């Protein structure tokens, strides 16, 4: 999954590097997966996974701790030169419907 540089979550080049959307705290990306049936008479079921993409320029950012244990993309560090973005808990893929 890549980052869209059109300005939804990133500074838009046409705005001289200013973030376009500071009211959006995060984007939730949901993926569904159908489970195999053990018997034909069993109803079809599916499970859902999600990844959270934080907006590092949000006026009211969400805490990484609130979604701990789920894949999240957001600000890892920041210094005078710039900010580093990356995945937190990317390897974890636990469904949220159990």
C-alpha cells in the first residue's frame, strides 16, 4: 500500500508544502476474507481485518496506543529536518470480528 501524494493526507505541492486536510485524523482500510465452510449447510462467513493510516498533520491526531496490536501507518519520529513515517505492528493481522 502506497501513500497518495495528491494532498489528502500529505502536503500538496500546489499549496507550497502546506497540508491540505488537517481535520482528517486517520483513514481506516478494511479488508474482508471469506472463510471456507466445513459443511455445505453451514452459512457463509467472513472475517474483517483493518489497517489504520494516521494523518501526521491532523489537528486532533488519534493515539497509536488506542489501536495497539493492529497495523498502523503513521509518524514514527520527527526532528528539525523532517518526519519519518512507517508501519507499526504491520506483521500483525488479527481479525476484529471475534
